[in-house]
C-alpha cells in the first residue's frame, strides 16, 4: 500500500494560503508540533478522488526561500532536506495574481529545488479590477508547470486544482535542473561529492544557508564553509544577484502572459477601498483615536457581554453542587466530587465566554489586515521603549494568553527586540487574570455607578487594569533596553496588505481552536490542582483535624447549629496541610494585607494563576456555610469578615492590593516553559519570574499601605 | 544623491541602488529592484515609518533609517 502523498502549501504572506488551506481541508484539520521546534504544524486531509486523499501541510508565509526570521527558517529546513519527515512529495505555491512578479520569485525557487510544483493563481478578480488580464494557459507553458486559477476565499476552482495536482503527482515533472545563475561547476561538484547527488539549486542552498539548517552537523558545516572560502563564494552577493536575475526572467515571462489594460489605454488607476480606509486608519490623530476606541470597545464588550453566560455557568455549577450534595450521601467522596472536582471544572468553564470574545476581536483584527496598520502607527512609539511595531501583536495577543503571544514573537527579526518583547509580554493581562479581576472588581467597585452616565464603572476599572499592565510592560521594556546591549539592528520592512472582509469560518475555527486548547490544556492543570488542593485542605498533619470539633465545642459551649458548624470547619481548614502552608507564608504577605487563606490561593496560583478563583471557591466552601443555594464565590467572599477589624475582609485596600499583585506577578508555569523554549536558556525565564514577582510584591505593598 | 526618505507624500522616484547590503537583500526580494518605480503614499505619525507603493502593485512600509539606504532618482 502506498502512503498518503504529502503536499506542502507555500506562498507569500497574504496571498490567500490559509484561505486555500481551509477551503481544501475544511474541518479535516489537525494542529500538532513540528519535531524539535515549538511551532504549530497545521495539516489537513484533502480528498482528491473517492478513496484517494492527500495530506496538506500549511507552511508559514514567506517571500523567498532565504529566511529572514526564525519562523521562516522552518520552510528551508523542510524543503531543503529530503530526509526530513515532513519533506513533501509536491508543493502548491499560492500566488496573489494582483502581485504576480513578487509571488513568482518564491515559486521559481521552490521549483528549482526539484520539488514538483503546481501554481495556484489566487485573487484574479483583484488583478482584473486593477486592469491586469492574465493568460494562465500561456503562463503554464512558459513556466512548464500546471497552473490552476482559484478563488481561495470562495472555494472556486478547486476541481481544476485537483486535476493539476493529480497530473503533477502522476508525472512528477520537476523543473529542468538548471541554476538561476552561473556558478562554477566545481563548487557544486564539490558540495555534491561531499553530501551526495542532489539538485544543483539544493546543493547551492546547502552551501549558503547551512547555518540555519538542522540537518547538518558541526563538521559538515565546517566542510561547507571550507568549500565557500576555497572558491571565494559570497552568499550575500550571490543571493542578491540571484534575486535580480530571477526577477529579470519573471518580468519577461509576465510581460508575455499578462496584458496591462491601464498601460494600453493610459487609464487613471482607480482609488481602491484600501487607499480610502488608510487615509483614516493611518491618520496621525485619527489613527490613534480609532485604535484606542477599538481597544476600549473590545474590553467594555468583553466585560459586559461575557458576564451573562459567565453568571449562568457560575450559578449552574453552584446549583449542580447543591443538588448533588442533597442527593448523594454525605461522605468524603461526595465532597471530593462537588467541592473538589466540580468546583474545579466550573473554574475552567467560566473562562470560555471571555476567551471566545477576546479571540473573536483579535482574529477579526488580523483577518481584516488592520493589525499591520496598528504596527505601522505604533512602531515609532514602541521603539522608544526598546520594542518594535511588530511587538504590538504579541502584546495584544498577550491579552488572551502569553503562551501563543510569546510564540508569535518569532516574526520579529531582531533578537534584542524579540527578547524584550518576550520578557514583558506576560505583564499584559491575560485571560486567566480575567476571572480574578471580575471577582475582585465586583467586590470593591460599585456596580451601578457610571462615568458620564455612559460606561459601567466596573468596565472602566477593568480597562484601567489592562492599561496598567500595558504601561508596566512599556516601562519594563525601557529599563531592559537600557540594560541589554546589542549592536544588531532591527528592521521593519513589511507589507501593508489590502483590507479584506473577514472570513467568518476562519474566525470561527480560530475561536474554536483556542477555546478547545484552553479547556483541555489549561483545564487539566486547573482541575488537577483543585483536587490536590481539596485534599490538602481536608487533611492535616497528626490528628489536629480530628480534634477540631471537640476543641471548638469545649471552647464555645453555648454555640449551636450553623454557627457552630462554621466555626468547626474554619478551624479544620486552619489546621489542614493547606492551612499550615498559608500560615507559613502569612508573615511575608501580611504587609500586603493578605491573610493565610489568600496565602493558600497565592501558593497554588504560582503554578497557574487561573486556579485563584477555584482555590477561593474550595477554601470558602469549606470554611463557610454550604447550605446557601446562591452561594457563589463572589457572595462568599463578600460575606467574609476580617477577624481583626470586624469589617468586611475584602475592602478597597485589600481588593486593589490583590488586583495589582495578580496584574504583575509571574504565575504561570506554561509561560515560563515557553520563554525557556523560545530563548533556549533558563536565564531568561528566571529573570522574567524574578522581576515580575518583585514588581508585584512592591506595587501591592504600596497600594495596600496607601489605601488602608 | 537622493534617497527614499527625501520624498514627500505623493512624490515618485525610481530605485537606483542601495547602501546597505543586508537590507538590500530583503528589499530586492520584496520587488524593490533597481529601475522600479516607487511612490511615497503614507507617513506614520512623527514621519516614521513610511509607506511606499512598489511599482503600482502593493504597499510596503519601512522605517525612515531603512528608507535612507535606498537610493532613488526623482521622476
């Protein structure tokens, strides 16, 4: 049985590669990881004919085979190495027909690597609107490959593409084995003598780019370097000449295959929608106002819209727990199920509405092409702080989750800019902080008050916290810019794509994937910690817990009923393992206004901050009354009394101190692990952890002392 | 000799060369070849970065200091 052929999908950024991938594979997609690199690998199955499928591999968008940033290196590592597990049987190069010459550069390089290639011409309608008519039959003949006209967004032309792919798989015609430029045969022969027979362009690529290719050992690299110096071969010079030469050939081909109506009739080019929108979005004042307005609407909406489903989930979990406690026998197992497991799962589910809304906004901004305008207007500002216009995307994505945000820094070419972006991104308030903010803001910020009668004051407070995180990220970045020294220059050469209507299917897939990843990845940790916590809070060293009841009864002979039960369970918690941990850290957190119960939450939060709310529910459902049907976590915390003052525990000073602590503290194992993977050093996650925790402690201390 | 950063909005130029080898590699593969016509279309706030239209086919943004490495002839 022959194995499923692999097809790599290659193309310029914005050429419609992801659209085509979605059109071809629909929901038959899989997200995994490339071996050895922490890069998401998107594959999907495309059915060519009944019982004949191919595997489509979506590669990152690139402008040429020569990588300029880390995420681009992946492509050359796969296409340059026939032994790579993902080396494709053939390639589909997706080209934006309205920008044909630039797109054909990459096509010609892929073809010269000896990989059988089909050219998928996308956005022909755009090209025609701009006055270009493309003769794709002639183009196919000139380029000596199959050419298929497609409309990736609407899914038109896929049958034609199928035929081209089937033909190419059958004939496997690779290109004429010629080099784009004359290089002395001896150089190529020497590479081939050392590394085996290969296409000439592939051998040449090995010679030029071996530093970035994982297939070579140190000795092999030395051999290649020796060949280079022996023949005085300069990679940069060659690459520059090759690019010019390829463009010359491409221009000749395009001139024969494309008719430019504008030139023939000397027509004035039409003002496109993109031009009109850019007049506004890139305006020195209007551009910023619009960007801020978008962010404000995003947070206001996330806070107000998402609360309805969140209240439903919160209430639903409480109701379910009360019902289960009524039905099931009163045992330790029931308690583990309700207060441990279900409370933990509830703490995961409650995130879903907010994560969904955040990813809705972020993917809409990406999809429409607006995000690169944000980079454009923000670059100068960000640069003052040691960042880069491209840092805006990680920072905004950081609002959802720091892990993908840190991974998205790979598009930043400069190592210093990238490192600073990685280090400060977790200061952006991620979605895991949202439930904590939600609960605490609801406790200390009045709900009905409105600013100018327009906004929900709680929404304003939330927006303020996000701004604070952003502000702190900038300040930290500036400090790092001063400390870190690097001579390397950053660059910002970037295409501003045309505006496009968002593809809602694509947006939906993004939302679904991120919610899914959260529920199953983060959810596992949260539920596990909730259960461990429940055990730690239910059992203690020695027989302290067993003696609790007798001790309390003895000390308070007059107490009866619920009050007595509360006192007993509070005492039990205090003497549990968790209680001991809490007491242990209490002296350190006392100056911030926290007691040992919050201490327990802080300790558990250091693995992942999202367990705060779950921990609080566990702690307060054990220490407080459990017969209240509406006992949601918010109400329980509101009812908590500070034993020292007799006033509510969660007053403004404690509330804001906790909010600030959670805003700045580094409490996420996954983020630290990602920082390690991306920087390949333990030094940076350590720095990240230390400076953020110090920042959190000092700020929370200042806030508490100031407000109380 | 004039460079790209000297252009004002709406002004046109033709690329004649580059002064930075590494940047020129990136600019070349983005289609900024000698002889290509460029138009300055947008300036970000504070005049940096800038955006140009490359041979009438797409919009490319870059920083002012990067634009200074691209030598042009006003047309």
